[in-house]
C-alpha cells in the first residue's frame, strides 16, 4: 500500500491505495473553505496553520495500515509554498520512521490521474486542466511523456470564477456559486467579448473578461441583475475555451479527451465540451465529481505508477516549488 498526502492549497487530505489492485483503501479530506470564505479567497498563512492541525489528525486514523505501507507519496509542486511544506514535512517524517521510500508527486499530473482512481489508465489522451490556479491543454502519451500545448497568459478559468463571485459578494469558492446563480440567468444578456477571438494563438486569457464583468457589476442597479451577469460570464468564459480547442483540433483531432481540475465540475463546461467533441467522435473522460477538486486519492494513483517504475525521491532532494515543470 501507498500512503499519499495532499496539501497544495486549502484541502488537507490523506489516502491509502493498494498497489496491486489500485483500490482506494482509505481517503479523508478536511476542507478549509469555511475559514477562507470570509476573506473571499485562500489566505496562505492561515491555510498552512490549518494544515498543521488537520493532517496529524487524519494520519492518526491511518496508523492501523502503517505495517503494510511500501511507500509514502506527497504533492511537492506546484502550489502554495507554505502549505506544500506541511505535507512534505509529514511525508519525510513517515518515510524515516517507517523506513520506506518517498515519492514526490506533481499536483497537475495528480489531476490527470484523478481520471483513473481505482481504474486502469487510458492513454494517449488530450487533457484540459481547469482549476483555480491553472488552465492548460496537455497532450498526454504516458506518465513520462506529457506536453503542454496551451496555457493561460494570466488568470485561470477557475480563478476568474472566484474573482467574479467576490465582485458580487457571493463568497468562496466562486465556481459552484456562479454556476448556481447562472442557472436562472440570460446567457446572452451581456455581450462580453470572447478573449483572444481574433488571435491565432492557442492560449487563454481571462483578465480582460474579468474586467468587463467588474464594470457590469458596478453598473448593475440591484443584485437581481447578477444572475444575468453570471450566466453571460459563464457562457463567454466557456466559449473562450471551446473556441481555442476547436482551433487546436483542426490540426490535432482528438480521439480521447479529458477535463480535469476543480473547475471541471462545472456542468455547463462539460455540456459544451461534449458538443465540441461530437463531430470528432472522441471519447470524453471525466473524473468523478468528488475527485475533481484537490484530493490525496489522485496523488496516490500517480504514486502507484511511479512506485512500479522505481521513481523515488531522495529525502535530501525533495523540495517544494510553487511552479510546475508540466
């Protein structure tokens, strides 16, 4: 079995996964959403302090499995440096005390493997990662062959939802709140411009759209108008993704396509991607909704493959990094 730890942002999570069967034996996550909601976003120092309290409590519940552990895996990049340190410090302590190898895992690769929790992998695959920190398209051939073909030039898809929700005073996280508000809104009420629509670049940008929404919120005469703003924003934010993917598909038609990351839980995005893939007859892979957001089960699933390939990390060499090489 492998014990895996996730602390890249505001979710404290630990999982235990069977190496041979890939069965998820144990998984527990403690969310910090309530504590951060009053600030409209994640406060790194607060998140680190809450990890320091939550992770040891979860680890205590894993003690019965210690004798069967073959390795400990932990998210080491990317993420908030102060929160990554909490998980890595715990992982090193477990590795030393149990005399088992350590596996440092890239959080973004973890999101890719959220598709395959308790399942076999399906590669090659074109992957759209949409989260609070990242928006990028990757061509995935295998664990060791991942190419990023497009990414955001500024704000991410998920981050833009959080910021729009904050503008409206809705709270945090913004994704589910905007999605709910948009249900009863008119998606064509506000004619926001699709970012980079005239640009040949296969890239993403949400700063301009975010500013246009801010102006619309400031002009709104009452909060009843927010539902139309939310619906129009969600529509354009998603249209931006599908427009750039359509351009990419002209030279790289997909056979298998996946959406991962916390914002992949957005139902409107899922429906629009389904429509986009129909002409290509491509298979759409989606994570279970409970595994879309940050979790330790996905880190454990990557770790199984890394364990089998002998991809261990020396204790003295593991370090945290807010940036990713993927």
